[in-house]
């Protein structure tokens, strides 16, 4: 049996409170990973096209208020 299968089995047996805590931990871990990726992309200039696109739309008066 693979490690992932063992982990899945263990998760299935968790009490609800522990499951909620684990789910929260995964969510926070995923968001941190996402934030780090966005930061790295921003610093590398990978997202510059979005700024350019937004400025072009602004100059055309096509931006909507949020």
C-alpha cells in the first residue's frame, strides 16, 4: 500500500474536529504556496502583461468600479 493510500485511510478515520483542523492546514498551505508563486512571478516580470492590459483598458475608459 502506498504512503498516499495510508494517509487517505488515516484521514477517513479522523474525528470531525481533527479533520477540520487538517483541512484548514491544507488550505493555509495551499494559499501560502499560491502567494509565493504570485510573488515570484511578479518579481520575474511574468505578470507585467496584466499591468499593461489594465492600463490599456483604463486609457480606453473600459474599467469598471469594483
